[in-house]
């Protein structure tokens, strides 16, 4: 990467008091755009992600979580027990230096600690992520990502029509809500600092439920029910109105995604397969014809892909301008020249296990090259730097509070 220039959020400070994924991911995205992110963790315990595998053996300590190495990157780390009055007082002093606070405790927790929006500076952008939101009859309920995708309507649509719903392979509602919340935080910062509402200095409270980010991406699902009474169901890897379209098995055991439902793409696919006569076959002339005979036309394509390797299928499709892509594993991602050329993987210097290759920051800006994130901090690694240099504790106070378990 080229030498970084100050990111667009340079000068913005974010306090991350979240745990697991959603709120920390929101803070991390802001950090990758230049913000100074300070993560606050419980002394002696830390973020739950530190306990999540897979783990790397460490010679002089406990096995190290790669989940934490990814999710904890790009921020400074301090400890502070918010359950204790001294910890809450120090936390308020830290937040007084910040622009954004990200948290994902169960609704009501921060208020019980005297750390709700009304207790903190008016100019703060306060990001609150939960499963069901800060209001409504379900707000107090506990929950995690799975409930977000279920309540938001995605789980019902995921999987094959004749089988039970299947969760996506990642914590989609956690990450997606983090993205929406980061977007909202940047918007709130702009409104605050540009005086959009007529006066500068107004902060904001962002209520971001996990289920709501899923609800927002449901395409036509809700409108279809409202106007047509249609309850959208699982369709597996196909779509009821499009064909040929599937993840087709290759001769070498890969799954190749081919999307050739439009008339133009279907014609190109037929040429790639060496079957130009299919374009004039009465069964497949129009998109509606192909959709009505999806099993037939998908079977034709599947027979073709089964005779070739994934590389051969891709080459033929690319030659004829057919949309194609292999379902990549991590090994495929590491080996792909396009990923390498675009800098989609970076090596992050982790303070415990050294360099770890992982996904690069995204999105990236053309005029402000994004620096490689710093490694995920050790528990309390930056206590002196933050509590003394930034907040103003003396070395003696820091030591005393540490001995008492407040920090």
C-alpha cells in the first residue's frame, strides 16, 4: 500500500464499549476511515471474542483467538469496570473527549449505570445496537445474530424449499447492522458539525436493531405481501422467474455460479457451451419459457459444467461474456490474482502472534489511501496511554485503580 494520508474521519474519536461483533464492527469501520477508536473492556476478562476460536497456539501463554485478531484490529484497548462507580466516572471522562460512542448492551443497561444518552455530552453521536431496538414490546429481550436474521425475515428465505431454513454462513445481521450504524454515525457527525439543523453541536442517538437491517434488504418481499398477498418462500440457489441460473458442479468438484437468465446472456451461454441451437429451441426462446422449464435448461447447463473443470468453465464463459464466478474458499481467495492486484488482503502485525493475513479495509478511497489497521490490542494494552495521557490520571492513580480491579 502507498503511504497513508489522513482519513476523512481523522480527528474524530470513537469509544467502543461493545462486545462480540455488531457495535465493535461499526467502530472498526469508522476507524478504517481515520477515526481514533478506543475499545473499553472488562478488566481481567475482556471482549467475548477473545474466547472464540479458531485458536493459534502461543508458546508463552494461552492459545490465541483468530476471531479476536480480526474483530479487534484497528483500535487502542483499555480496561474499565463500568459496574463500579469509579469506573463509570472514568468512562464519562473518556467519553467527554469523544465524538462517537458505540454500544450493544441489552437496552436499559447503560441507563442503569447512569451512562445513557441523557447522562453524556449533548454533542455525542451515541450508537445503540440491540436485537429488537431500544423501544417496543420486545426491546428488553436478549438475543444474538440468529434472532436478527429470523425476526427480520431472512431465515425464512434461506435454503431449499423442501428443507428447513439454513442460517447464512456468517453473522449477517451483526455485520450488516454495523455497516448501517456506521453510515448513520457519519451522517450524524456531518449534521452536527455542519450545523444542518440550524445550530452546531447537536449530537444524535442512533437506534439500530439487528432485525431492522435485515428488514431493510428484503427486496420486494413485504410489498409483494401487501399488494399481492404473496408470502415469499425459499427457492434454494435458483429463482422462480429466472433460468438458467444456479451453482453448477464442475468436473473437479467446484461449484460455479452462472447467471444467464436474460435473452442476451442466454445466447452467450449457448455459444460458450457450443449449443447455439438452444436459442431457437421452442422450449427456451423467452425468459418466461426458460423459467417454466427451469429443470430442463438447468439440467442442460449442469451436464455441460460436469464435463469441465471450474477453470475451463470460467474461461469459456469469460470468452463469451457470460457472468460467471466460482464459489471461492479461503484458499481460492488467497490464490486469486485479482484479489492480489487490488490489495484485498493485508498483513496485520498482531501483538501476540505476529503477521496475520486477513481482509483489507473496505471501502477504500482513491485520494486518501487507507493504512493497514493496527493489530488487535492485548487486554488493557493502552491503559497508561489513554487513562494517563488522555484522561489525566497520574501513574499512581492508574496503579491503584488497577490493583482494585477498576481498570
